C-alpha cells in the first residue's frame, strides 16, 4: 500500500505515484517476516569495487564519527547511508547501496555511528535511536564540501527513526534534500517490548550481546569510568534502562523512548521524506505506521512482505538478483530526481 497526500510541492510525489514499482512477491523459501529477515541477512552481498576514503567527522560534544567517502562520476547527488543497531559500514545493506549509488554516479558517504566500525575508540557517548544531531553533523559536513549537490540520506532501522526526527527539525537542524527511512522503530517503547518476546528473542540476544560488548570495550579502553553491570540474560529493554538512558542523558528508558520516538513528529516534517516499512516486520508493528499522522511532504509505502529489511522477491528485479529493497530504494531516488 502506498499512501500519498497532496501538497504544494506535489511534483515529486506525482513522480512517486507514477513509479511502476513491482511488489515484493516473497519466494517459497523465504515466506514470512522471520525467514525474510534472517535469510536476507545471511545471503551474500557484493561490496563496492573501489575503496572509500576514510573521513573523521567531529561532533559538538567532542566525540567523532568515521565514514567512508566514495567519489562518484556525477556532480548531481551526495548519498548518505546510516546503518542500524549493531551495524557498521560493512553491513550487507550498506555495501549493496554503496555499490548501487556508485553505479548511478552518486558520491556516497557510508557512516559509522559513534564507536562503530573504524570509529571504535573515538566516542565516549552512546549512539541510539534519537541521535538526529549526529546525522545532522554528517550532512552539514557533506554540505560544506559539496554545497551544489543534492543531498539524499537513507536511514536503516534505528537510523531511520533518527532521520525522521531530523526531517521534522527535532534533535537536529541540517537536513538532507530527501530522506528515506527503512523499517524504523517509530515507537521505541513498543519495539523494545516486541523484540523481547517470542521468536524475536533471537534478534534481541544478538543485539544486546553486541551492545554490551561495546560498553565493556569502552570501559576497558578508559573511555568511560562507569563499569556497567548487565544480567546474564539481559534484553535490549533492560540494556536501555541500565546503559542507554543514563549514558545518553535521559532520566530512564521511558524518558528515552518518549523523547526519541519519531511517531509524534511525522506530521511536522517539512521536507521530502519517504517512509518504507512492511506488514510482516517481526520487530516493528505496522500498526505504529497505520495510526500515525503524516505531514504532506511524507510519502508512506507499506509493503505486504519484506520482514525487517529483508524484502526478498521471487522475481529478478531490474537491478538483477532478488533484492527488492535495493530496487525500491533506487526507484525512490530516481523518481525524486526525475530520472525514472
């Protein structure tokens, strides 16, 4: 289902409406939200054919981020890619979109959140779903270097929520010209509870193990002075109370969830924004999207199948292969640019 609202800047949305985007028809070997999510992650993904230039981006609070900058052959677009929880710029979906961006001629900046990837040791403070200010700093960095380009940002999962906050002018000011959010947990309280129940516990254990290791590493390196104690069978819900909230400057996890959930801010967005999610995402309830209110400059696309950033289709896309997500993101960008 695609939902559009007529607005004064309707041209780009008219192009979106004219897109001939084939649906994600799930293959028999990846039916359902969990198979889509897991198998898509396990399948091999190509890497960019060139090596990016490492950039260190300073943040106002003294922390630093690292990013790989890839020079494209077109002067038109600067594409920013922000990964999800526990990820980095070598995550499969980041590698694929970097490659596609370069094939289109775009300049690409794939960004590590605080302490992730090559940024290990450069940040004291945590990254989290509300770090719109970090995305803002990266885009300001890119705009300073390339003021004439059109700046497009894609935020995956956790970063998708932060990007939506930024597009609403909350917790960050420097916005991209187009923002695309993928499977964002726009109600953090509900997502934190959902991920610790049923089969979702598989993802919860994986995420919490990575997060707790990162905190322990920061302590051992002397970056933080507090030695946080985590239960053996912890959850992200518990991790947010023990670490994310106090280290991020929130009173408790409920203050963090309430302050950083993007859902209440979607109707305040004033620049072109594409919001993509799926009905069978096991971690993010589609009802969060169906009950939200949207600003005229938001294009909402709810796909029937796809899981959480899986989107495997049984038909080969125009890009080759069965990665519907890559095909859709490429299509959204081209439609906004007027190149479709």
